[in-house]
């Protein structure tokens, strides 16, 4: 029998079973759409950001900035003066200085503009006649250059989105340099094509920018345009030869743009990797569904395949015909998945733009995305169908023509023994990793988790019989014979039951792991706040940005305030390496923060001293009374005495420095207040102080006052938001798993058509048929859910234990999530069975007779 004949048979078989084709294609489509969608989305964002970065540093031939290897504020005035005086010698045509700082701007509604993660930057307005590229400071019609402290220019995209226009009066807070919120008037809208949808750029008069963003001794950066005949590389090298290489970086304009692109590309690659990882999870789940589907299809076609063998088809032709069907299903599913993926990418881009500041740009469908969708669809389907195809090739003509369509469910012993062996190894690795055994505990647990999943695949059929059988007796008891029939059907073919349930197992395993990690992070944060903070109020920025400098004096001066401590960020060099810690400025640290001192020292940090965490002190071999030397900007050394060592806490890492040492190390322009702790004075109630603090901070736009419970709620909300994103991505795998139950039950109904018709002939009514299918589906779903929750709980516990050295507390099991997951699985089982049950109930006794 020729190959073309077998291909026609395969195509006609697909056409004759359209429903089966649709269900199989749909499972492929879901997985491939996520692959294609992630690739189109990241390509679109990369292209849009590439266009945006092409507009970075317009007209710049060379740029001088503080070195990335130093804690530098900017470029000293002396460097600017030298470059200006040697312009002709160095080949500089134009030279401009610029500044940069984070800004907060009130929109037309009086509330702080939310950028959704995009930068909100303040800089100097450079007049077009002095700008290196006049287009970079193009003012739209009706505007003019800002002058004095009360005027600003703002990019038009931010203004239009937030209800600002020329003449609008608003408020601006400039990074760490402002003394108070500034009342300003918008005098110009800047045309900055290609900027991101959330990006905010506020430009001030040059003199004002310098006053707000520096201490007057330096500038933010120096941009230069090369004179005719001088290349950017030549200008860069000439300037680099006269500046201190340890303090300053000199780059060409192209290097500045490439560096900006490189940083973003690294992030984008990580983001794409995360998306593809979830797509892979969906495809793995889909693999089991496709395998199950083709296994059932082959079992149901035994007579048909036997007839083909009888009329001359070889084993190879039979297996190839099944694989050809898989190829067709894969290419159709991949093509549809590509189209759906493009739509998914458009939706992701829309959602991202509503919450983050992504640049505008069209969708970019790359050849790689097209090929990936088709390749993945075809390969996954054909690999999944490989074993069923081999099984089809072994069909003997006479045997198949007298056999039923039931799939062999024997010979589980060897598979189960292998599964038990793998499970024991997995258990050893998981427990060993959790207790710190192995080169890398997290890696050890990860390997163990992978083996545990393999063990579940191998041992699933053996586990399904006792579990589903026992659960079926309990759940089926109220339904009498119908319940017994559902239990019998669920345990009849353990391989099929396990393969169907495993799709749900894998999804809920990951949900449980993420839930345990999230609950553990929340528990650790709650414990840290409960045991570590004694203050009545925490003052912080709603966008997790540094607080305005003036807020410290405002809080301290509020009537009724007792103890106040502001925490500043310290970046300094020790032993040749840069380190980051905290500084405490104020009085009453011991009352506002409960530090567990380990050597009897006072919890109050001396003005010229340092309190250090136990772990950090051990790492650096520091002891109480030691004098340690930090380096400041420019290499100045500052000696600080270790005044005490306290037990590690998640609230403060790795040291707390006194006010005098902080001021000696950190220039005024670089001082950043991260949060403030405050408590009431004697005789003042917390409620009364709260009202006064709210009034004090009202004009600061993004400053919030919270009590410890509210602070914990903010942390919990942030964790929940991250978990929601992960759960949403895992939803793909769960949808495929639910589809798998629908698919299996639908094909099972076809397989048991004669049986169902016979039951109808002896008196079973349609409602009883539907009920038996519902119960069978619930048993399969609950089995998969329980197995996933049990495995996920063990793996999640182990992963949490491996994070203890980074400060994560004891594992917390989210019982509400676990219980809700199992109950939801039962509901999912009913929903998944709705259509197959209705279809089964429509089977008539005459249809069963027709199959005889």
C-alpha cells in the first residue's frame, strides 16, 4: 500500500472526527500561543525601546560622567572649567553641562503622576542655540523657555496623559535636593517623540536645575560635540587623557546609547525567559494531554488499523500514518497558536502600558516567532504521539479485529517499581537540600523536585487505583449504583486516569510551591515588623523612592512628636569594595526599633559610630570597639568605630551608621532618606499624632504615614501582586489541564458508546448517565489536585528552607489556598464534565446496537 494512500486515509480520518481534531488542536494552540506571544511581545518592546534609545544623547560626540566604579555625585566644576578652556585644543565644537534627579509631579487632579515604573526625571532646559541637537529641546507652539524657580517645561506625552497644559499650575518635588514642594507653572510642552507612555521629563532653567540637583560644586554630566574633522573616538580619547580615570568615565555618544540598550536588553532577556518558562510548563502539560488523546484514538481505531494491516499496510506505514496525523494537528495548532499569540502580545502590551511606562510602537512579528510557533507545535505533537504510533504499529490484524477498544492496563509492576526507586532518590535529595546537604541546597532541591515529578508520572497509575477507588466509595456512596459505575470507570484504565490527572497535578504543584513561598515571605515580613519596630508610625514614599530631604524637618517639627529617627542610604567603599548600609539620624532609636544587641551595647548608635549585624560582623571579622575605615567620594578616608553588634533582622542590613559619620561620608547632594520612624510625645495619643502627621505630609504628594499594621498590609499587597502575575501565567497550564479532562471524557464517551447505550437499554436514565460522568470527572480532578498539593507542599517547604540563609523564616503552609485548591478541583471536575456528560446522556440504545 503506497504512502500517498496512507496519507489520504489519515486526512480522511481527521476530517471524519472533527471534534476530536478540534480538542487536540486547541491544546496545542494554547501552548504555542504563549510561546509566540512572548516572542512577539518582547520583540515589539525591544524594537520600541531600541528606537527610544536611538534618541538618547542626541548630538553628543563624547560624554563625561562620574565613574560607575565610584560613589560619585557628578563631574567637578574644575573639570568643566578645564574642558571649556581647552575646547580648541581638544577638538570640541560645543560643550554643555546637564543635571539629573528624580522628580515627582502633581497632575491636573492634584495627585502625584504615576509613571508605572517609567523614569520621572528632572533636568536642565538647554536653549536650542546652545543645545548639541536643537531637536532635543523642541518646544511645541504656545510655549517658551522656563525662567526662575516657578516655571517648568514638561514632555507633551506626560502632560496630555495627566491633564497638564501650558499655563497649568502644579507642584514639583525634586529628588533629594528640594527643601519643600515647589509651586510651579507649566510654560512649555516639549516634543519628545519615542518617549515611553509613562515617562516624565521636567526641565528647569539651568541655574535652577543646578541649585536643585547639586550642591554647586559639580555638574551632572558634560556633553560635547566634536569639531569638524574630529571623530567621536578621537574626542573621547583626548578628553580621557586629561581627566582622572578612577573618578570619571568618558564615552562616545554611540557607547552611551549602546550601554543604555545593553542594560535594557539584559532585563528583557530575563523577562522573555520567564514568559518562555511558563510557556514550557503549558507545553509539558499539553504533552500529556496529546499523548492521552492519541493513545485513546489508537485504541479506538484498533479495528480500522487491523483492517489496513489486513489489506497490505505495513507496520511502518501504520505508525507513519499516526505520526502524519500528529504532524497535521501540530501544524494547524501551531498556525492558530501564532495568530492567537500575536493577539496575546497586543493584549500584554496594552495591559503593560496601562500600568507601566513602555514606549509606543507597533507589534513586531519576527520570523523567529513564526518558526518557533510552528516548530514547537509540530515537535511537541509528534513527540507526544510517538509512543501511541509505535503501539499502533504492533496491532495484529486478527487480534485487533476481535478485540474491544479498551486499552491494556496491565503490566504496571515494573513501572511502579522504577517510580518508587526514583521517588526515594527524590525524597533524599529534597530533604538533603532542605537541611543544607549538597554543594548548592537550592539546586539539590531542584533536582529532587524534577525527580519527584518523574516519580509521579511513573507511579501515578499505581497510585490512582487505591486513591480513586477509596475516594469513589466515599463520594459515590450517596449515588448508589451510579456512584459505583463512576468509580469503576475511573479505575478501569489507571494509565489514562493518571495521565489525565497529571496535567492538573503539575499546574497545582507549581501553584502550591508559589503559595508557600508567598505565605512564607509574608510571615517573615510580619514577624520582622512585629518584633523589630516599636514606632507608632512609619513614614515612607508610596513609590518606594527616597523621601524629600525637607520631610525630616517637617516631621520632627510636628506638634506632639516625641522620638524621630530618619534612615538614610549609605554607599561607601571598604577594603576596595563598595557597600551599602543605613544611617540613623535622630533620637530614640532604641524605642523606635527593637534591636537585639548581642554584646551588651546600647541600641542607640553613637553619632560617629556604627552598629553592625551579627552576620556582617563575622564576615568582616569586626568586633565591638574596632575602628574601620571607609572611603568617600574622591578617596577621602573616614574612620568609624564599631559601637555594637545586633542580631540579624530583615529591617536593617548590614549596618546602622551614626549621623556625624554619615555626613562625613555622604555629600549633601547624595543624601537620601529611605524611611522615618516616629512616636508620640508623652501625653499625646497615637490617634492625635496621626492626624497631625497626615496634615504635615499632605503637600508632599507621595509621602504616606502608616502604623505597623498598615505597613505590613503594604508589604502583603506587594507580595500578592507579584503572586497574582505568577498565578495568571500558571493559568495557562491549568486551562490546558481542564481541557485535558474534557478531552479524555469526551473520547471516553465515544469509546464507551456501546456500554452507555446498553445501560440506557436496561433502564438508566439520562440524568444518571450525566451524574456518572460528573462523578468520574471529579474523582480524576481531585486525584490530580491532591497529588499536586502533596508534592508542591513538600517541594515548597524544602525550597523555603534553602532560603533561610537569606533571612526567610520558617515555611508557612497556606491552608486556605490548599483547601480551596482541592475544593476548586472538584468544581473544575464538574465543569469539565458538563459537555461530555450531556453528549453521553444523548446516547440511545439503538446507537449501541448499531455498533454491534
